[in-house]
C-alpha cells in the first residue's frame, strides 16, 4: 500500500478545505473551537449548508444522497471538517440509524426518514442501554406489547446521547419475553415527543449535557415503525454497533486535539521557556503523535480496502485510548491552571468570557472539561473490556 496521498486526493483535500473556509459561519467555527458538545442549531445549519453541496451524508449509497467517494476521500473530508472546527453531523442519525434503515427498513421508512436525516431536519438518539443492561445488552427489559395497529412501550433507557435535542429514537425493545434473550428483541422507531415519553438530563462531571435518561410510560408506537422483522432487532443492533465501532477510532478528532495541544504547549511556559521545548513533554507528545499516525494508517488501510475490515473493535480500543491521552496531556500542559477550567460546554460562546476567569487563558477554555469527559470514550459504543474479549474471540480465535 502507498502511504502518501496521490495528487487527486491532495486536490480533493484542498477543495474541501476551501469549502469550509468559504462556508462555515465564523461564529459556528468559534464555538466549535471550544465546544465539544455541539448545539443543535449549529449542527442543523451546517448540515443544510453541506446538503446544499450534496456533502451531508458522504458515506450513504448514492441512490439515497451519498457522494460515491472512496473511503480515503471520506476520511479526508472528515479530517478537514475537524481541522476547520465544523460541527459534527447528527452522528446517530447519519452514521448509525440511516444505514440500518436503508439496509433493513421498509420503503415507507426510507422515504419518511432518510431525507429528513440528510437535511439535518430530524435528529436521532439511540436507545439501547438500560440500568443493568449495558454490556449485557440482551437482558434489556423495556417491553413492547402489540395492541391493534400499535405497540405499547414501557420501560427505561439510560445514557442516551443527545436525546435532549433529538426528535426520534431508535429503540431496542422486548417483544417476546418467552423467547431466548436475543430472539425476543425488536427495533422500534419512536417519536420522542409522543405522549408518555419523559426525558431526564444526566449532567456529567464535566458540567456538560450529552446523556439522558428516557422513560416510556405506555407509549403508543405505530406498528409500521417496527424495523424489519419482529424478533430480529438483535441482528440490526449488531449491524449498527459494528458501524459505530468502525468509525469510533475518531482519528480526525484526535489530530485536531493534537494541533490544539501543540498550540497550548507553544504558549505555556516552563522554566522560562515554552513548554514545547521541554524534553520530557516533547517525549510524551511524540509518543502520542506516533501512535496517532500509526492508527491513521491502520484506518486508511481498512478504508482503502487493503486491510482487514473485521478490526472495528481494535480501532475502537486504540482510538478511544488515544483520545484520552491527548486530552490528559493538554490538561497537564496547563498545569495548576487546569484546575480552574471547568467550562459549561452547553453555554453559548458569549458565555466563554464569563466562564474563563482571568486566571484561565483563552487557549485553556474547556480543556479540563474535555479531559474529564474523555473518560467516557472507553465506555461508550461498548466498553473496551468487552471489545478486548471480542478481539480475542474473533481475531485471535482464542
Ligand atoms: C458518554 C456516554 C454515552 C453513551 N451513549 C449511549 C447511547 O447513545 N445509547 C445507548 O444505548 N447507550 C449509550 N451509552 C451506554 C454505553 O453503551 C454503556 O455505558 C456501556 O455499554 C457499558 O455498559 P454499563 O454502563 O451498563 O456498564 P456495565 O456493563 O455494568 O460494565 C461496568 C464495568 O464492567 C465491565 N464489564 C462488564 N461486563 C464485562 C465482561 N463480560 N467482561 C469484562 N468486563 C466487563 C465493563 O467493561 C465496565 O468497566 C453511553 C455511555 C456513555 C458513558
């Protein structure tokens, strides 16, 4: 495999970079620089701008609005989005739910939901985990009982990312309590504004809002919102989770965080010199940069078709650990001033001035919050312990 990009890919990179420069509104970019929990309004606006160019869902089949780009082009696109501080698209809708719908959904579901996801009009959440059913997902207890043309759903989901600003939720429910655990599960598309749905925010230790609890109290869901076949939800869930892990190396995010870390280290001083000149610090930074580069090539090998695409769990483990390492080093680079940095990521950037006390320089805003929140990367999408077991079974055949 050739490791450097060819002239066509380089020209493509320039085209995307220029597009971001010309089209990403200044205030959205500024918020993206500090804010890792993006605002719905910013995401929706950016998705509409991208949709206008036909770029909002590059990875979808062309028939549904995808671009037909190669895997490497899609990676470059993502890299440039993060580099320019553009908001991340509604990832659950575009990357997780839509592929299930165009692969297993009905024509009616495709027509109803795909255009709305593509244009950033309707946002989605993923309702799998429950209290007591995370790693052991097949033990989930949320019930759906058929009643005429509806299912009646009761239960409790938790850790539901972005449900506070989502419109719909892709939900795993138990339709047959008598079948074996996996065989009794189905997938339902539920309107989060339906009567009987209650959302409760979970404020995390970084003082940000990403995750929520969802309560279903006899919620009536039209039976046409069943995805595929009743009892086959586990198959669709595995398909969705594999897609989630395949993209969760998140190398473009890590590269952007590394650039930010270098910036911090060029400003922060140690012993009268910029931190970036400190030998110990440089050593730690270099290690992370080398590991990131190695992961980038592993991802590119998979995307260019020359690697084993069964390695989603492996990419997830490496990618999530790297995201933590970069964020930890950035907090270390701020030294004791990192203690004072606890920005409310939900705040508009107009609040940043209030959040950043005089002791906190502009380049330090949000750094500690990010380092704390990154604890979650090795948990969500299936914890890294579970991924290691999968690697042992499927790759090492142990
Ligand atoms: C920020 C964040 C966002 C999330 N977003 C979503 C979302 O949008 N939708 C959704 O459905 N879920 C979401 N989750 C939930 C996530 O998928 C679960 O937290 C995860 O699967 C772990 O489940 P659990 O929390 O129940 O922990 P548990 O399963 O109770 O695990 C606790 C600990 O035990 C370990 N463990 C458990 N079983 C084993 C085993 N067999 N072998 C070895 N170790 C084991 C785990 O690795 C972990 O360290 C999110 C979680 C977080 C933190």
